[in-house]
C-alpha cells in the first residue's frame, strides 16, 4: 500500500482553495493508501501568530479534517510539534541543503516581503522535506504552490541517499488536474486564493456563513461578457467554473455544457446554492465534532502515537547512517 502524507498550516482560515486543491483529494486517497495528515503548527510560527489563537486554530483544523471526510479509522491525524523527530530530521537535512536553493524559493520571497524575514521562514522547506521523508512517503497530495518545495524534498532525499546510503524513499507530488490545484481569488483572479489575503471578498472560508458565501460570490469579479459560453476565456470565469465543477464533482466540460447560455447572475446563483449546500453540511459535522472535544483528543492521541512509532524507524536509520549518537544495539 502506498503511503501518502500531507499537511495544512494552522495559520488562518481554511478556504475552498485548500479544500479543492488538497483536502478533497485526501478524502479520496485515504481509501487506497496509508494516509497521514498533519497539522503543521511548527510551520505556522514562521510568521507571527498570537499564541492563544494558534492553539485554537490547531483544533479547528483538526476538526475540519474530520468534518470534510477524513476518517480516523482509515487515516492518521496528528499535530506536527507533538513529534520531535520532525525538528531532528530537519536539522540533519539542513546540513546538506545548499543555501542558494532556499534563496530561490518563491514562497520565502513572497512571505518575507509580507511579514518580514526570519531564519525559520528561510528554513521552512527543509522542515517540510523532513515531514515528508520521515514517513517514507510515496505521494504528497498538494496544490500547485507546493511544487517547488516538493522538488527540494526529492533533491534532499537523493542527496542524502547518495552520500550516506539508501535511507529515504523519493516522494512524488500529487497535484490535482486542470485548475483545481490553483484556485484564484474571487476579487482578483490573477492572485491565488490565500489564507493571508487582506481582502475578505477574495476568499470563501469553509466556516463562512451562508450570507457571507452568497455575498462573496455575488461580488466576485467576472468579465465584460454577460453569459457563459464554451470559450470561457477570462481567468475570472474559468476560476468560478472550476469551483462549480469541483463542488459538483464533475468535469469542467460537463459543467460547461450544463451552464452554457446562462447569464452570469443565473450562474452565480447556482454556484452560491452549490457552495452553501456543501459547506453547510461540512459545518454541521464540524459543530458536532467541536462539541465533543474528548473524542477529538483521542483521534489526535492515536495519530501522534502512530506518527512517533513510524518516524522512529526512519530516524534510527538516519542517525546510524550519519554516525550520530551511540551505536544502536543489534544493528
Ligand atoms: P497551506 O497550509 O498553505 O495549504 C494547504 C494545502 O492547500 C493547498 N492550497 C491550494 N490549492 C488550490 N488552490 C489554492 N488557492 C490553494 N491554496 C493552498 C496547498 O497547496 C496545500 O496543499 N507548506 C504547506 C504545508 C506543509 C506540507 C508539509 C504539505 C508543511 N509540511 C508536508 C505537504 C507535505 C502549506 O503551507 O500549505
């Protein structure tokens, strides 16, 4: 069985871009793989976080994993900082990571400009490589913005293996097809939908109210045409169509044949109905999960125990290969 690993930062509100590009794929993949999903809180503090709000966000994200359909009977959910192997392996990988490769990371440049640089932000992709490599991951389902980070993870695995002997599996990115891997802002379709967007109209959050969802879709940028046509040329309309098709669980082509000829306002009403109906069912589950914190804690305990046990196997090999600590008995 393949191992898949992925994670979300508890650094803002989960939005429909995260859902379409990542979480909805996870739900499918858990059926056929050993699935490990992490709440990457150590990554989140590479930009300033308010401590109380961060703790709350971690549980919110965990509950949302469950609410969108991650099933703890099939998948493992844990909090990154509860397994110290992530930091340990990141340190080892740091020593084989070329400075220049981290300097080229676009997310580092973007986030550094926005929030101010720090060494953690610079080192972010190495910690992410450690997350993935610790679990001998085969595939990493992510949105397009994580592609560059995954290339680094592969490079580091290859470099480590050729220098110290075969320890890591080379992970493959699993990036969802045709537009869904990069959902754009509703208010500026040239920008990616993002947790840290300052414009609230750009992003539909999974926990938005019906009123907010309807307002955001109503105000979403379109183009100078008035009706849906087969050559949906503009980025704005094709983004809305991609969201529609994803929520309908159908291909873009089927959505287009269904919607061709409808006015933009008719289309927006249909889209709003669809998003409201899907998110309200997620929210209902979310509220039930949050009302039973003990069960959520048990899920996170199990996930943590599983993660520690599994990562220890890799970590032992790493220490042995590099020559750290004392010899491992019977090894
Ligand atoms: P994060 O928290 O920014 O985003 C979580 C996931 O959502 C995807 N995503 C999108 N997909 C489509 N359209 C969008 N507009 C959009 N915005 C975000 C992201 O690609 C991601 O899959 N570095 C990661 C977290 C991480 C991680 C890992 C992921 C840390 N360690 C190991 C995989 C494996 C991040 O910041 O995701």
